C-alpha cells in the first residue's frame, strides 16, 4: 500500500481529491488507473 505509493503519487494529481477509497482499497490498481472502483 504505502510502499507502492511512491511513483503514482507523483503521476496522479487528482487522487488527492479522492483520498477516500484508495486509502482503503489501495491494492495496486490505483497505481495504474487511479480509480479502484
């Protein structure tokens, strides 16, 4: 989770507004698309 959030954090600038689900569903998918829904 937090260990994987090293590059996509800089790659996506909108996840900051959606830090409500990725924090709970951060399994790696958000790193590619940003939306784990």
